């Protein structure tokens, strides 16, 4: 048995078939903080606060948690447009200052105006007493409008339709004649 003086496994191969690895293998990069560069923000986000304020978990558009704390108030949302603020103030609405309620709509966007400026929602409140008076006045205005359109209080003078002086049940008679048809 002969002992091979050259321990290389590539002995006897031509030079172009012998692999040439680099003299030193480069170091593998060290493991770093995988979460360090994943955020595009400078500040740390409060994910729990964002999740809490998502609109998807609100049962209604105007959902106010613990509303029973404010039984004497009505709530409404308006845009932060000066005209809407002025109109709301004239009707008795005031901007809510309670931090817990203000936080509900703090980071929301309600739309954009004609110039492309972002509009934000504002939570407004007013006493229910004012709301009841306003509703009563609206109902009275509607009653007055409907009274003006009520046929039982009107007299119709028409050459086309025979009517009684006042119509009580909506009965009218019409006499129309055409060339070949009598109705």
C-alpha cells in the first residue's frame, strides 16, 4: 500500500479544474434589531390608542362612550369650517371641551373643501331643552305648511271640475269629452 505524499484531493487534476476560493471568507453581518428600521415615523406610535379610536368598532356614526354621563345634552358633529361653526353657535351648539370626548375625533378627517384643504370633525353639544324647543318650532312650521296644502280647507273654482264649496272627502267630479270618447 502506498501513501500519497500530497494530501490534496485535487491532485492529478488539470489547473483549470482546481477550485480557487478566496484567501479569507468575509464575515457574515451581525444580527441587529429587526424592528429598528421598519417604521417610517420619527416618533413612536401609540398603536393601542389608534386601535381604540378606529371607527370600525363604533356601532353608530355618532357613538359616544359613556353617554349616560351626559343625559341632559344632545351631541352633533360638524366640520371645522367657519360657516358651519357660526351656524352651530347660533343654534345653541357649543364645542365639547372634555378631553375624553375630544379624543374620539382628534385624528379623523371628514373630507376636503373646494380648495383641497382637509376638514376635521368637531364634536358639538347643547342642552336637550334647547333641542326640544327647536324641534317644537320645526313641527309647528311643518303643521302650518301642511295646513296650507290641506284640500279640506280650500275652495276650488274650476270650469273643468265640478266641486263643492269645500271638499271634505276629496270627492270631485270631472266631465271630459273627446271626439269619439265620452268619459
